[in-house]
C-alpha cells in the first residue's frame, strides 16, 4: 500500500515514531471530522494526558505569531520539542498552507523538533471548536510535551478555544484599549498571564495600570493565582525568557494546587456535553428528512396532528 | 370547583365562548410552558388556522404602541374584533401588567372587542421564541380573526418573532438610520410594509429614498410583493387608514399567490424542528446527570473510555 493509503492505525503508529507526514495526514483527517476522526480520537485517547498546552490569544496585529516564534526559539535553545497549532477562524485556508503571519514561523520550518500546523474554518465555525481540541489531543497522544495553541482574534470562538489551554496567555499592545474593547471581559476571564507585546512603544505603564485595575475589580481569592503582566518585545526577544518563566511558574502553581486537574476535568465534561449535543442534533437532522417526516408534516399542516404529537412520533426513531 | 381550578379543557371551552379571564389564565399557562401548555396546544390546534397575524416591530421609541392603538381604533370603528400581543424581551414584567408604553393602549382596555396581553421573558429569552407562537396559536384557536403582535426592539429575537407573522410591518422614524443600524438587513428581510411613523417630523423623504434604495438592492422578482412605504402620524391618526389598506392589500396578494400558505407551512416546519431540537436537548440534560453519567465521566478522566464512547453509552438512554 502507498503512503497515502495507510490506515488511521498505521498512521498513528508512524506519527508516534516521529513520522511528520503521517501526523499531518492524521490532523487533516481529524479536521475533516466523521468516522475516521472518531477512530483516530479513540486510538489516541489512552495515550494522552501528558502534554501541556499553552494558549495564546489577542487582537489581530498584536504580534502573536512573532511571540510564538520567539517562544519556540526559547524552547529549542534548551532542546525542548514543541508543536504549534495556529488557529484562524476567519481564514478560509487550512492544512499545510502557511498563513500570512505564519511566514515568520518559517524560521523553525526545517527544525525537526518543531511541528507547525494551521487550522482554519473550512466554512463551518462550529466545527473548529470541536476540531481544535481534537487536534490538540492528537498532538498530546503522539507524545508532544509542549503544545502552543495560537488563535487569531478576540471573538467568542477564539477566546473559547484559547481558554481551553492549561495556561492561557493574553497578548495585548501598549494601545490595546480600542482593539479589544468588545471582549475585554472575556479576555480577563481566561488570562493566566498578560503579555504587553511591542513594549518598546509608549503607553506600557498605562496599559499595565489598566490591566491591574481590571484585576482588582475581578476580586481574586487570596490563594488564587494572580495573572502577572509581562512586557515583551518579540521582535528582539526582550522579555521572552521572563515571560516563559512565568508560564512555568503558572504551571507549577496549578499542578500543586490541583487546579490543573480540575480544569482538565471541567474541560472534558464540557466537551462530553458538546459531543452528546452534536450527536443528538445529528440524529434530529437525520430524522427531519424522508417520507415519514414529510407525512408527519402534512398531518400537521392539515391539523389532524399537532406539532408536539409530531415531535413525539419523530423522536420514537431516536432510539439508542 | 372555583374559577381558578378549572382544567385546561374547561378554560379552553370558556375562552372560546368569550370568557376573557379564562383566556388570560390559558395564556399564563402557555407562557409557563410544561405539560399544561402542551395540553392547551393540543386542544387548540385542530381549531386554528383562521386568524390572521400582523407583526409590528421597530426600535424602542419608534411609536409602535401608539400605532398599534391607532390600528385597533381603526378596526373597532368597523366593528372588527382584535387581539394584541405585546412582546418585550427586555422587560422582566409579564401577564396582566400593563407595561410602560402599553399605557396608551388603555384607550381600549374596557372594550370587550379588544383583548390585550403583554408577554416578557421571565428570565429565559429562548422560552419567549417558543411561547410567543404558542400564544398566537391560542388566540387563533379561540377564534380571534385579527392578531396584532407587537415586539419592542430590533434585535434578533424581536425580528424573528415579528417575522413569523402573516404580514410584517416595520416601523421606522424619519431619523431611523442610527437607531436600527445594527440590524437593518434583518428588518429589510422581514418587512412586508414600512411605516414611517412620526411623519410630521422632517426627514420623511430622505427616509423614503433610503428605504427605496435598499429595496432596489434586495433585487425583488418581477411578480414579488414590493413593500410599500407609508407615512403615518399615529398620534393624530393621519395615514393609519391608508396603512391598514396596505395590510389588507398584502393579505389579498399573498392569499392569491399561494405565498400565505407557503409561509405558514415554512413556519410550522421550522417550529417542528425547534420542538424536536428542544426535546432532544432536554433529554441530553436529563441524561447528563446522575450516577451513571458521573461514572462514565470518571472512566473518561481515567482514560479507560474515550469521550465518543462515553457519548455513545449516554445516548443509549435516549430511546423513544
């Protein structure tokens, strides 16, 4: 059999042994959804739970890609392997294609210790919120210890995806106020760390005070983690080491406090609910077609059956 | 048995015979949802299909209540009976309570040929989008020939509810641009008629040109209904008769063309899907509790079961 005809199981074994093409293929299948994605999820699941995810989010233009690239450089300097998942809900492009901003990541494109992947919507936004955690889970299952998840934008979907990481970094700029006004509350809620990127520009202190003021308002418990605020200049690398130290400190804190496990369990619970919800929706869609459905509708139009009775008859077909 | 202990069936018979207190009680039960609402829906459904609904929507302050009151006056002058359902998703008040703007409707409060009812959210916005059509259906089933549905606001829920009428009137003012900017497209889509209310103010011609320009863009078919634009001064009654003639003309047009039946069938189909969806959601919620669910989750946390497998096991309980 040719390389492109390997089964999910063969691809999974190969990816675990370091075959990047197999991993890329698996990610494409996961992104596409359906039966093969389900199979891959099942193959990977028993192996997962060891990788650590760091989410990075912020307004377009905040310099997330440059920061991600700098973090990758930082990790590679100590020999640490890393995977990057760059998610852009607004882009129609996906897969191996290097997105606009991703160009900067090409510094690391030939480094075998770095795996970079872009994901976009393929037209269905809802799909991404399921496909992204699947992709993360796969990277975890094949043994990647650090997984950086970068989302472009500060809308609800982006914040939701970034908020599903173990440590979430919110990237702002000295003039951040206007660019994220719409979703400041959402960003405050998910942030474990704030990075003021492009900190060589003026306005860093105002931005710090602004963030600290909002942290005051959020009324953190005494023993809670207090999100530090780190000035960084990604283009020169200034502050990147300190920023990464803060990520490590946050990781140590939530591992010690039990918060990491609580977060992961909460995420899994939410995801389970989502999977159940999708399955039910799918069944409802499957039922709401065909001759029987048309017939029930005709009875409703003719008023010989009411809508609730029709729904009940429909749902008799949803048996397990 | 006292008046307040009548069964839904007794209440329904009484309401059909003209008992307003019985009708008010039925509407409260419908609004509350649950088994009694379901029973009332079933009682009414075979009797429905004869009433005609006119939806009125527009930004807060556009003068919808005054217009509605003027229309009621117009109808009562010819002896026509009418029911008014005033829906305010942003208000916490509901039922018999006369809302702020409703005060103007008190002109008709003692007229037995007029039935006025306010509905608000009771905290769950989604509930209203199911309860409102139920209430309309009940008013139809007890024999009301004209049902005016007034929604306050131009958000998605309001536009959706108003758009479910047989004829939808969008109420704007000469300075409408800013107040509804956010949802102009949604309003254009549902409008069968535009009323420029407060037409004694300046800017009427600009508003008319603005609306006509948008109608040009919407690329109507040659044989389609073209929404007329009616200037009205609700406070004096100027233009109300002409506006109501336009409603009658629209009704005649969609009855003749078959569009009325298509609309009603489309609405019923959508509603059926919504009922099926809600039932499934409810089942999912019922399933996502209890010892079995906790146990499945523990298996997922311990990675002896993957999330899809857990979902499958859960869904075995969703039998018909």
